[in-house]
C-alpha cells in the first residue's frame, strides 16, 4: 500500500491500525498527546482479541490471565468459563494495567515501522492536514482513533449520543482485594447494585481495578468517595472482596460515554475504535471492537470496501448493544441465573461466546442468536418462576 497515513491517538486501536497498515507498506505517523500513558479504564480483555495480538506479535507476558467472568447479584452468582464457548479458539484473555499495555502497543507499532510524534492534535483540515500544537502534518489519509472524545466525529457533525445509555462511572485501583476461589483467580467480577454495577478486575497480588457504573436510575449521590463506598456497601459480594482493601489511585470519573457516528469514513478520513463508536463497558468489549475494527480497516484502506468494513464493524458492536439493553433491563441476569432445569446448552454457549467477543465470525451463530432471543428467553424464565411461586402453596398444602 503506497500511502502516507496520519493516525490520531496511539492507544490500542491506533497502534494496531498503524501496525497493520505498515505491514501492508504504508508510511504511518501516529500523533499522540500523552507521552507516558496513565492507568485508565479498559483493562479487561476478551479472548477473541488474541487473534490480533498473535498477528501483530504483541507481547502479553506478565499480564494476569483471565479464564472467565463471574456475575453476582445479592448473594447469587454465576460463572462463565471461556472454554464453554461455541468452538472456542482462545479460552483465556488478560487483565492489563493500561500504563503497561499502552506502552507495549506503541512498541509494537514502532517495531512494525510506524513513527510516533508526540503532539496534541488540535484540528483537522480535510483532506490530509492535521494541525497540532507542534505544527501541521500532511498525509493521504487521516484516521481518528483518539478515543472517546470522538472529536473528529463531533467536528464533522457525525457524533450521536445514545439516549438509552446515559451512564457515568468512577474507577480506581485498590490493593488488599481478597482472592476468590482458586478456579476464579484472574476472572473479572461484575456485581449488580440498584441502578448500576461494580467491576473488580484483578491484576494479581491482591491488586485490582475497581469501579462503579451508574445509570440515571442509580440512587447513589455525593462525592466520588461517598458513592464508591455506598456502592460497595450495596453489594454483599463486593463487600466480601473489598472489606480490607485500600485505594491507591485517585478516583477517575467518566460520563455519558456511549455514542456512535453516523458515518465511519468519508473522502480521505476514517474513524476507528472509541473515536467511531463506543458502547457501555459491562461486557468489556471496547478494546476488542477497536482492535478488530483496526484490522479490517487496514484491509479496507488498502483497496478494500470501506462500506463493507463499516457494516461489519457496526454489526459486531450491534450484537453487544442488544445484550447491553438486556443487561440494564434485567433480562441478562434472569437468563444467566435461570433455574438449572431450564438451562439449555445453547444458553451458556451463546452467553460465553458473546463474553469471549466472538461477534465477528459469521460461522458462530450462538452469540448472535442469543442476542436476538435473550428477551424472549428471559420472559419464559420469569413465567416459569411465577408459575412455580403460584403453585407453591398448593404443593405445601
Ligand atoms: C468505565 C469504563 C470501563 C471500561 N472497561 C473496559 C474493559 O474492561 N475492557 C475493554 O476492552 N474496554 C473497556 N472500556 C473501553 C476502553 O477503555 C476503550 O474501548 C479503549 O481504550 C479504546 O481504545 P482506543 O485506542 O480506541 O482509544 P483510547 O484507549 O482512548 O486511546 C486514545 C489515545 O488517543 C490519545 N489522544 C486523545 N486525544 C488526542 C489528541 N487530541 N491528540 C493526540 N492524541 C490524543 C490519548 O492520549 C490515547 O493515547 C471501558 C470504558 C469505560 C468508560
């Protein structure tokens, strides 16, 4: 591929895109505002990201290995192991401290021949010019992968928020987080609280990323410290894990993060990763979508079909989006915690394949089917439980 490409943002999406493009012969410049990345959200990977890691020879050594996900709701819990997915190719993933992960992505991009310029992108003059605080850069393509601010998308009038997901989050890092059962070490734990949920992402040695996501219905109020403490107190499972924990990072607040763009590309430009579309983080899908989007975008930019890329990218995100609705209306946990006699093999296969991020393989029908059928299955589970309840007095009589 004979082109000069300017990529805004050297996060995982920008670095993966740059690496794939450089491998195809493009001359790639990554423009990055922050020289030393800080620990940020986006720490729990999904197994299907491993394909990109392998193709780009990304170094995962030393990261905590994650074999599954545990969901807890007021003392009830269910664990999904990635080995239960439909024809799993990868049965584990990683929990990553982003300050390390992002540096490794930059090193990966440089190894593949990308140049990194440390400068803050201030404006884009299409076609082909990026204005930074260090001067102007010119290229044949400009790709925005500078994350959730979606500033090129907003500048071009493409950004649309998601009225159904007006959530906020506070996150931090703790030490002294209690271990769980030996077969769950490394798993992400998600604990339900009224109107929200808590994540616990272990890094080993009792250190973990801990955060709270709150929907507008969440009753938590006050300072970050107060809301964090009240959220933990509202979940017996989180309380058990965090009773001796100490916070070692300041709180980081994030708001209204779900949004997409009405177009992902146009003459001489493209949007990828969070800069194109970001959906709620409950299923840890952000990095996977960015990496997969980058992989396919590189092929599309190299003489492929940009519209087909957009459609595929949207479809994968759409599978997660449907199940995220089911998370916030309670259908997901209803299905996940369905009585054993109702559990069908395809329940778990569908859920686990989704949690593994297997949303882009047309041969895997289980996650797509599950995302379509979850409301109907949840209704059947609720009906079964209510029939049991109404039958109970007669049985005891
Ligand atoms: C509460 C919360 C929890 C999350 N948890 C997870 C999780 O567990 N797993 C997961 O996969 N995802 C998670 N995510 C999503 C994840 O953080 C993102 O999807 C992922 O980081 C996107 O990668 P990216 O490369 O597209 O953008 P980013 O990681 O945001 O990288 C963008 C880069 O662009 C740079 N940049 C920004 N502006 C400029 C500028 N003007 N000029 C130059 N450079 C610039 C930034 O410094 C950064 O290096 C979570 C998100 C939220 C909100």
